[in-house]
């Protein structure tokens, strides 16, 4: 896009977009919280505060992971590969694993049988349970799909496979290192500062998909995603609230999303899918009245349950895959 070309820094720089200093900062904060947790004595007050902080920043790094597999942070491939390794240890999964379930299944086949994260899989009558348990509902099939994809890409895309192996190896080493330190000091540190934040990040990322798409119109060119435009929440989640424009332009850098959203999506989208108060919308959707509704106010009518369709193809569209994963 022309907007991207005019905003991108020159080739002589390290970062493709200087806005990603925030992304790097979020990763640095996460590691600082983890180091503090392992250095400070374990008390329930300290553990509670640091665990909450670690969960938030692990989720934020999960959003950075999402952004990075769509638009690489650095110009040089090896820097992007190294950054993915760092992100892997914040998010709790190899970053390259984000590509199959998200880029190649969800983006290409949104809300169809080939979308592993389609919201129709959550079928509780109490809508709050749909939101709270969505990650656990889709998690196992996403994990299975990732493993299947990794096996197939061993010969189809060996560079991607090697990157995945590197990330997985570093993640295992990170678990062994932190577990060993915890055993030597206090075993609870591993549980509270590593495992719980990682699980929270994965649960939060998958759960985000639910409220971004449930009750929307996946066949509409504009009403396919729910957007949250509040400045504070978008600063904390690096503009992930602008989800509709992300689906329209998957490789658009997150820093450009508000401007492109205002130009291309806001004039056409149904106002109900452009929320300014994220907390207020969550309260109405899941607490009171807490009904599962389409964006036009009608009740959501779920289609009959259907098995997942085959979504792994021999060739993936490069526009949806980050450079280090190719």
C-alpha cells in the first residue's frame, strides 16, 4: 500500500517501522517481570502482583507475536528469526506455530469449516461460558493442526521447519532453565511466573478471536470483524483493536491501522461493530444482559456442528506469512 511505503523507514535502518520500539519494549518488560519474580523472595503478595503483571505482558507479547508473523519487525532475516525466539519464550509456543492456525486457517477461511477458530464451535447457552472456555474448546484442534503442519513442512518448506525447530529447542531449554532455578529456590516460581502466564497468553489470544468475530458477518466486505477503537486499550495491545482493517490488509503494519481504518472501513462498517469502550462492551455482552447477539441485535443462530475441513495446502500465500517463516 502507498501508505506503508511513505511511512516505512529507509533500508539503512534496523527496524522496518520505528513504532516497533513499543513492541520491543513490551518484550523487555516481560523479561524484567520474570527476572524480578525469580530474584525476589516468594511471598503471596509479591507472587500475586508479579503473576498478574506476567500474565498481562505475556498476553501483550502474544499480540506482538501475532503482528510479527504478519509484518516482520526488522529488515534483516536473522534479526526477525532471533526476535521470534525471544517471543517464543514470552508467549509459550514456537512463534512459527502461529502461522498455520492463524494465518493459513483463520485468515484464509474465516468462520468457515476450515477455520479452526470459528466461533460456532462454542455452543453454551450462557454466553459468558462461550468466551471463557473458547480457548479450551479450540486449543486441542489447533495444537493437532500445528503438529500436522510441522510434519508436512519438513520437506515442503525446510527453512520454515528449521526456524520452528530452533524456536522449539530454545523454548524447551527455557523451561528446563527456569524449572531448575525454581527447584533451587522455590518451585512455585516456575508455576506462577512461567506456566500460568504462558497458559493465560494462549487462552487470551484465542479468546480474543471469539469476541472479534462472534455475531459478525464473515461474508460482508466490511462487517466481518468487531473493532475496539479506544486509545488506551489499543496502546496496551498495539492496535489489535482495529481487527477489521487487519483482515482487509493482513500485512499492514499495526501502527498504520487507525489511519487506514478511518479511511477505508469506518465510513462503511455498521456502527455496532466499532466500539469505543472495550470494558463497557464486555459487560453488556457477557454480564448484563449477557445475550449472544449478532451485531444487528438479533440472536445468534448457530449452524449444525460440522467437522473441520482440510485447510493445509501445498503452497501458502506469501502475503500472509512473515519473512522468517518462509
